[in-house]
């Protein structure tokens, strides 16, 4: 049952990051036949990082808050891309 709490804490941390940093929540939409997840994608990444940290609820929320930023930096270094 704790795994669900860690996942939810990470997802909430990601949601808070989207609200504080971006000042908006981007809704999921279809672009050229492909689905852009918007803030839901960030919540999934945040939830997974919160689950992976598995220390405490606070650590899971902080991991969710920073999870998407870490993933973007790793992608930039690996593929020399600019992720927005």
C-alpha cells in the first residue's frame, strides 16, 4: 500500500512543479494524429520517480518535483537535444 502513496506523492510533486514553474497546466491534446500528454505525462514521470525513491512521502514528492527536470537534462546530454 505504501507504493501507491509514494507514486501519488511523486505525481503531486510533479503537478506542483508544473503549476509553480510553468504557471499553467497543459491539457492533453492530439497533434498531427499523436497524443501529447501534457501535465499527465509529467505526473506519470513524477509518480514513477516517487515510487523509485521509496524513502518517505516527502522524498517521493521532492523526487516528483525534480523528476522531469532530471530526465530532460539526461536527454539533453545523451542526444544533444533541446527539450522544451
